[in-house]
């Protein structure tokens, strides 16, 4: 059995994140600036090419933001000819930099408005979405309940929390911490909503994981320590491709954060999902591409 300190660390981090946002932040702090348009990232003058006719909207994960989550993937896709955009969502008052903590249904409404803005600017009929962690799951609410299926061609989830997480079984310990569940619900709704069995997860997955007309790709790692068990990330339904990173490259040891932040093997598979007609095999050598 693992030492108690190691077993409880993820649960403690979850509770500390909830507690931290109850402390007012200094007014001197502000949200991260949008990625500079000089790089072609978040450039609203970008027009999709005939080779890549849809803009790509990147959706960050919990406790992340529109810049830090995409410092590698955004340039990776931009260099391959895509118009790339990213948004901040789920902000809480007085909490800079660390977003995706507010109610997930409201975050999905923010995504809806942002996709409309991107489509209007680019002239494209539909967008493709790529999200990490909560950012790979939250768009499913947009697709299912907010009319997003008519505006989205594909959703690519990198380590998405599609069916709730147990944090390796540690969420079962929440009842033993007095006030812990109330703290999560009140201070950081998105954290509480992502626990397996939550009302939000039940509603999201009722009647099936997918909606017609959208292609779904899930890219997971067996070493994920946040969304557990890792196979709960996978979707069932039409137009779904579930990918385990280690089936493509057994040497890849990326866990939950690294697969979305820096993993070029995962990013190669993202590119394949965005342009399946030009897909090439993803292997350990894809890190060099």
C-alpha cells in the first residue's frame, strides 16, 4: 500500500484549490494576456486555407488558462497551417490565471459565444475543438445542450474527464473530511461537478456520450493520475475514435498534465484527428515531427 502522504496528496490538492479561491486576490493581478497575433495565434484576421478550412479553438483545462495550456500545441498547429484560437473560461471573481473553476454549464455558454466570434471573424461554417482535461469534456455540454453540434465538425479531447473521476479512489474519502464537499461545491463548482456520480456528469452522459454530426477523438494516457480510471475518458457512440497513447508509443510516460502541455506524440495524433484524410502513423518517432 502506498504511504498515506502519497495517497492523500491529490485529494489535499483538490481541497486546497477550493480553499485558495475563497481568499480575495490582489487587485494588481490580472488575467493572462491573449497570445500575440504576431505568431498567428488568436489572430482574428486569419482566414482558413482550402487545406485547413476550419479554425481550431483550443479549450484549456481546470486551473489553467488560454495561454499557459497551449504554449506548445498552438504554435504546433499554427505551423501546420491552421488558424488557431484559445479562450479563457470559468473564471471566478478575484482569481487570476487559474480558470475553469466556475459552473461547467456557464463555461459551455462562454465557449458558445467564443465559437460564434471565431466563425464570424474567419467566415468558416464550422470549427474544430481541441481540449485538455475539463476542456475536452466541457465542449460536450455545448454540443449536446447549446446547439454546438451545428457549428462544430470535430472534438478532440486530450485526457478528458468524460465520465467523472475518482482521483484514484480518493473522492470516496471526501465524506470523512467535514465540510469538504460543501467547500468544493461552493468555492469551485467545476471541481465538484467533475467527481464521478455528480449530477452534472449524470446529465451530461444521459442518453449517450455523443451527438450526431460531430467526430470525436479521445487521446488518453495509462499514466493519468487525475482522471481515473483512465479508461473512463473513452467515449462510446458513432464517429468515435479512442486512442491510448501507449498503444502508439509504449515509451511515452506522459501523465495527465504533460500529455496536454508538451507531448508531441499526442499532438501528432491531434493533427491526424483534425485532418484524417492526410493522417500519418503516430509512433515514438512522431516526437521529432
